């Protein structure tokens, strides 16, 4: 239990550090300290979990560690919610200002670039100070736990981190529970439905980039289920890629979604040939959700197959936490940016 929880916390802390969230220098340093301390504790966790069965003091130490971990998770949730709320308020204000600025002769149309980033606004000063103070207090609690750790003389384990399986996503979403996303959802839908000029008319890849928890998948689900989008594309496919990236598995899922039955093929070439047969000349909308792989060689066969066999009005939507993945899809695939 503790191992899985700590792995999840370390991942979240790392995401916050590398994310587009606007963190002050002090807060970023405090989060980096938390991550470093958790990694240090992870190195002795295997031994601690074995010894807790016979040593009550070790069990109490693990309970204390688990409690602090949940506190940190709650604070990160609070910070994320504050960021999202601030961004929604910012977007609503911009929308109102844009509406007021529109004239009867010309209307501004807001369009996303190919790789839109969610650059979240900073919450108000009091929220910022409150969360920063909580993070500092948690750092002090973790300091105490780290000091107590030395008392038990735990054995260091070699870097065998428990693998926490990432939850799989689907295209289904309860629209009634989603609030404040209409503007960005409509922007994305307008890009998906954009036919472009004759010169621009080719396969487009659109990337949603940002840290975990900022509802990239939710936004993709809302756009995927939009009535106009459903009617516009002849073939719609949702694939949760996740990590590690398995070429044949991804190809099979695409084919299974189209044919509604499991393919009896095993070779990547055969799978891609069948996909091309099914989408040949048709407008398709393919969502690659939760992409981690940064190796272009893994994506190149899919890029070439989809580019050459589908209608040039087709769209590919990618959600990823990694800016490198977005750049790889945009630059290597050499797709033009929507203007």
C-alpha cells in the first residue's frame, strides 16, 4: 500500500515541477524538496514493509508516512483545483471582453494552435500563500519522518520501483458533471471540423499538452462526443496508448474499434494494411489518449499509414503530459499549423 501511494505521490510532484503551472521560486523549491525526500524514503520502503509485521514501531512509522502522503495528495488536489478555477475565470473574462469588443462588421474567431498548452493562471494571493504555507509545513513533517528513519537502520533496496498500472480511459464521459469547459471545448470542435483551403487540406495532428489532472482527457472526450463531430467523421476511434507503448497492441485496438471484433493478425505490417483498407478514402477522427513515448520511430509507421490512406480532411488528436511528444508529432510529422 505504502509503496504504491509513494510512487503515485512522486509522480505527481514531478509533474507539478515540470508542468506549465506558474509556481513561485519558493514553492517550486519546496516541492522539489518533497520529491527528493520521498525518493530517499522509497529506497528503504521494501525493508520497512517487511519489518512492520514484527516491529510495532516500524508499523507506526509507516502509518505516519502514509498520513503525510495523503495530506500532500490533498494539498496538490487543492492547488490543482485553484489553478483550474483561476483559468476558468480568466477564460470567462476574456470571452466577455471579446464579446464586448466585437463589431457588426468583423468578428474575431479564437482558434488554437496545433499544440495548445494549458498555461494556467495563478490563484489569488491569499490562496497562493495558504497553499505555499501548507507545503512548507508538510516538508517539516517529512523531515521528522526522515530523521526517524535513521533510527531503524533500514536496508537500502536497489531501484526496483513498484509499477503502478495506469488506468485506461475510454471515450465515454458524463457531460452533466463537467462545468466551465464549454468555451475551450467549442474551440477544439471548431478546429476538428475545419475543412481548410485546398492547399491546407491534409491530415492534421492536434496535441493537448499539460500535466496530469488538468482534464486533457475530459476535453478530448467532450469533443469526441460532440454531435457535429460524430456526424462529420465517417470513422471515429479512441485508443488509450499509455505506457509502455506497444505498436501492435495500439494497431489492434484501432482495428478492433473499426471492425468491432478482435483481429486475428499479429504482424504490425498486416495490421496497418488492414487499417488502411478500412479507412481508405474516408474521413476519420483518431484520438491517441495519454501518450508518453517520445521515440519517433515508434510513431512513424502509424503516421505514414494514416497520412497515405485516409481522407485528407481527417484529424488525429493527441493528449500527453510531455511537451517532447507534442513537438515530435508536430515537427517530425511536418503538419502545418492551423491558422
